[in-house]
């Protein structure tokens, strides 16, 4: 079981991702979690009032099973296959986070100052934020992983443009906007 607890090397993970993508391409399927938002909205009847959600969602049920399996797998991994590791971050990062009142930096997996309080308002904000992200990624034709993994595997030009845009946006955020905010 020790090999499950450790990170897998690139020469194992990379070929596994490639094998999954080649299998999906062969089967005529496209990978992406944001597709599930559209599928769930179509299941709930949103297609009656919006043509974007009016499609045969039954053909996408395999992706819903993949989503469910990912959630269950994440739960099993976090609760049964993990020794509750705290990510190793540099002492400089810990010191900087503590100056911003994140006293749990380096002592917890996630900042308890943000995620420790599951008040009604925090849950409401998480749900609304999740719905907005789900709608936005689906309306944009996919999320970062969907474009970068699935779209580039299919040699789709829009996915290449999207991935370049994601990188440019990330660089602008980290080096431009983030320093102004924090």
C-alpha cells in the first residue's frame, strides 16, 4: 500500500492520462467535469426555458458516473488512504501568511481561517460561487482541465487559444493584480 500514499512519477501518470484520452477519443467522447453542470441542468428540465440546456442528456450519463466516482474516490482517498498530510510550504511563505492573519499556515491542509467556519453565509457563498463557476465554464465550452487535456488531445484550435489565454490570465493575476490586493 505504500505506493498509493506517495506521488506517482510522471512516467506513470502521463501515460495513464494519455491512455484515457485516446480511449475517449476512440469512443467519440470528450472529457470534462463542467459538462456535468449542463447535464444536470438538462436533467432538471432547464431545456424547457433555455435552448442551451435542451439536448439529450442521457447520452452524457457516463460523465455523471465519472463525476460520482471522483467524489467517492476523493472521499476514500482523504479518509482511508491518507495519513492527513500537511503540504510542505516554505518558512518564508508561512511567515508571510501569518502576517496576513493565517495562523494555521503550515499546520493544516487548508486555512481554517477560511474553511473552518461553515456558517450559513459561508455555505451559501460556496454554493452560489460553485453554481456561477459551473455555469461559466460550461457556457465557455469547458474549464481549464477540459480544454488543456481533452481539447488539446483532440487538436482543437479553440482549446489551444483558451489554454494560452488561461496562462496569460494567470500570469497577469499573479504578477499584476494579486500584489495590488495583498
